[in-house]
C-alpha cells in the first residue's frame, strides 16, 4: 500500500468508526443531532475511501479487482454505496448505519490483514468480462450483506429492544427492503455467474468446471433463488423471512471460508 | 403425480435437496485442487473421509447418475409449472392476477368538486406505466388504474431461461470434447487424438478431429518492471497435409478457434536442449526435455538404452543464497541448471551447468545448448455454451422485468358530498405492500394538496 493510499484509507475507516459511535449515541440517547453527525462522518469516510481506491487504481493501472485486499477494498465500498442508495428511498434512516457499517468494516478488516501488493493485471484477468463479473459480484454480495443487516434490524425492531429502535422505519418497510435487496442481489448474482461463465469459456474452453469458486457461486445462487421462491410463491415474510435472510448470508460466508477446507481459486499456473 | 409436479413446494424441495448436496460436497476435500501428497495423507489418515469424498465430494457427486436425475426433475417441474401458469393466463386473458396479492385501502375527504378531484387523480396516474380505465356507476366516477402487465411475462421468461440453461447442460453433456496437448517449440504435433496428452471427454455421438498438425513456432512472455507477467503469446502454425498452413498468436484470453475446436494456453514451462555423450564420444541423447514439475522448472528423465537417470532443476534467474540456489524471477537473466546424475537410483554426481557449458559428470559429458519453451494447451468443444448464454440472457431480462413491472392496481371511487368528495382508494400489489401503502399515501397527498 503506498503511503497516501494507506493514510486515506485509515482516515476513512476512522470516519466509519466515528459514524457508528454517533449513530449509537443518537439511538440510545435519542439525540437527533448525533444521527446527523453520524451521516457526516460516514460521508467523510466514504469520500476518503473513494479517493483511496482511485489512488490505487492510478498506481496499478487497473480497478482493484484482484486478490483479497483489493476485493475487500472495493467490496466494502459497494456496501457503503448501497447504504447511500437506501437513503434515496428512505431519507430518514441514517440509523441503518449501525447495522451496515460494521458489515463493511468486517469486509475491509478481513482484506487489510492480507498483502496489498501493487501488481498489474496478470494475463487471465485481462478480459472485459472480468469487470462485469467482479462489479456484479460486489453488487450481489453487497446487496446480500445489506439485506442481512436490515434483517437483523428487523428482528431487533420487532423484538425486545423495539423501544430503542422506534426511529427506524416500520417493520413492514424493513421487510420490503430486505426483499428488494435480495431481488436486486439475485439479478446481480445471475449476471455475475453468467459473465464468469463467458470468461471461463474464453479462458479454458468450458463454461463450467465445478471448481470450488464456481460451485460456491451456484450455492449462493440456489440459496437466494430459494429465498425468493419462498417469499414470492409460499408467502414467507416477517420474522421467518428475516431469519432465513440471516441464515442464508451466514451460510454462504461459512461455505466460502470452508471450501474443501482449502480456499481454492479459479486460475491455474498462468 | 401431475399435482406433485405442479406443486411449488415440490420445486422448492428439489432446489433445497440440490443445495444441501452441493454444500456437503464443497465442504469435503476436493481432489482436483489438492496435491497428490495431500490426497495420499487423507487416504491414509482418514480413510472414511476419503470414501465419503469419493461418493459425495464435488467430483463424485457431479459424476453420479443421481445428480443428473435432480436437474431433470427440476426441468420437468419447471416446465409443467410454466405451462400450467401460461394456460391459466391465456384463459383469463390477464384479467386475474395469479398467486398471492397484498391489498390496501384508504378513505379520505377531499375538498373540491368530483370533476376536479377526478382530474387530479388522472394526473397522478399520468405516467405511461399506469393504464387507466374509467367507469361511471350511478353517476359516481370509478377510476381503475393498473400497471405491471409485463411482470407475468418476466416470470415466464425467467422460467424459460431456467429451462434453456438446464437444456444447455444436456447439450454440453452430449457434445463436450475436452483434452490436453503439450507443444514444445519447433515440434509439429498432430491434431488427431494421437497428438493429445490425454482426452478427458469425448462427445456421445463421436467427432472428427482435424487431420493436420500444429507447431509451436515461438513462445513469448512479456513482463512489466522485469517482474510481473502481463502477456503470454504462443505463435502456432496450423498446417494441412497439402502444405497450406497459417500462423496464429494464441494469448490467454484469445484462443485459437479452428474447425469447431478451441485451443487455449493453460500453462507453460522450460524445455532445455542437451547433448549427452558417452565416454567414447558417442551421442547418447540430443534433444529437448520438457520440465513439467515445480511450475515447469524441474523434471527427471532416463537416457535411452542406459541405466543413467538425470534430474534437472532450472533456475531462470540464478542466485546462490545461504539457503541454497534460488531464482530471483522467472525471467531468463541468468539461466542455470542444477544437474543430478543417478545410476539405478543412486546419486553419482551433481553440479551446476551454465548456458553453452560442457560438464563431465561421471562417465558422461553433458552440454547445455539452449532453452526452449513448452506450452500446455487445453482443447475443447462445447455446443452447449451458446445455448447456456441464451438462457442466461432470458434469466436476466426475465428477472429485471419481474422486479420492475410487478402487478399493482388501484380503484378510486369518488363520491361527491356537498363541496367535498369522499374518496375510497383501494388496491392490490403483487410485491412490496409497505411501499405500496406509502405510494397510495403519496398519491392521496398529491390529490389533496
């Protein structure tokens, strides 16, 4: 990590942490102003995070789409971007930050612990389909993490600490939002898997090879396909659907880290 | 039986079963990504796990007939369900919304004449997505607005996409050819089956391979900052028996496509040229050795008609460290070989050999005369791929149409009461009931402004 990129990123992380604290103060002590500060902190963090990504992009000559560090840098950025997207629909839901920012920090923290070498794109990654594949992957997994975060809020909202969370939208709105994010994530995941299949066809001559990451993508696709099926045709909603959303998300995370007890990658020697 | 197949619970059960099997399979060790040593360790230390892996691991599972039955049942269930829904839709002419809908209703008093209130509502429905009809019953205007007629067709397209994708897997299963070739610079290799290292899969109905040869003319690697590989170019000549041939540069994402087959570079390695002479000066070996171990840098071979074995380790950018010989990079800055000569498995002599150097090793003379490359090529033909891509396009368009154009409708009954109107707004939506209630509220707010 070059120095500027690192400084910007850590300042951004600082902004995110401060926003969580501000939102917590706003929630527990019912201070409107703290929530406003929370929003400014997260905006500050997001701007620095964006500039940090841009710095890296300029140095490496490609978007941050390879290796664990770059994935987490870009992935956490997408999650925060989705937070701002929700604000377009529901402007007064800053407190969502309490659920969403920790998810983004978890993703970012996981990547920061890995090497952040500045490398040019190796030949297998020099495909236009890579951009489609990776961008939609982050839209998909970003949406699923946001859906899981909202599902946690939903359960808290209808559960024992509902009094503290009255400032959040009504549970029915949260339920609709979970559904929207899963739907959007599922479309993105379908595009991601499709772009990956086209890329694989160009790279190895076959579109599917049951390699660990491909199998995991199919597991994710089936998981959220079943989620949608249960919601649309069998009428799952409310707490039952919220639990399903959380379990689905946790399941795909565990499955990813548990792949054959060894995390495999697509590419071979080249 | 029919009822079972059209049951949505059955469809979900099939998907859950498939998901469960895949989760179990992915958590088990996957021999395709493990080294032979790791596989042997599992086999010896945890034989029960190895047995389970053979049956339920991803390789075993996807090759088992059961795994073909499951998608087949999903295909049948989806096809029947789609057909049933289509039939009932065509019968009703789209008048009924299938499945569950959410309902909402609100009653408000609006200031103004019925005529003005009516025109305000019509304005609220002015988006081209709304289709509005008006009925007047006993002089009471009733506005019926609905949108989302594409939603159903989106769902149909999604199902069609799913069926197409499943069909593609069948087409792939019947037509897939996969194999691998190893090309060394300068050596023509037949494109026929005898030129393959291994043919992994043959199409069900057989296929004819080109009756020509392929020659790796040159392999080039491009590095950035003398460190990072950014391009691999294999220039191949494909020639026919009658003498016609053409050249093609194969790159990692730019394969050779010839007579329905695709040739991709998969990996590469070094192929040093050696001349080995006996004590009497007789040439025992004069050729290139493909080093296929340790990332294409190491291998062992036996000199023909002798009991002499040679193990070669290549260092493209040789440096001697306190931990022994190493290579600084993959670039040919200082190519050096370490050579180990064995006789009946016993090491007789070992040492280093530089480019052009001749060394006496026991009773043989070894000369390292040059370096070439070998390239491992994956060969494939799959007629299912275009079918799959069409299916994926259907899936995506279908899903987007379902999300954007889901069915919802509003009935507005305007009752004039003096200077005011009592307006009853009732409606239905296929999805997102809470957002729908907000939408009704917003429309009412606009009208009562």
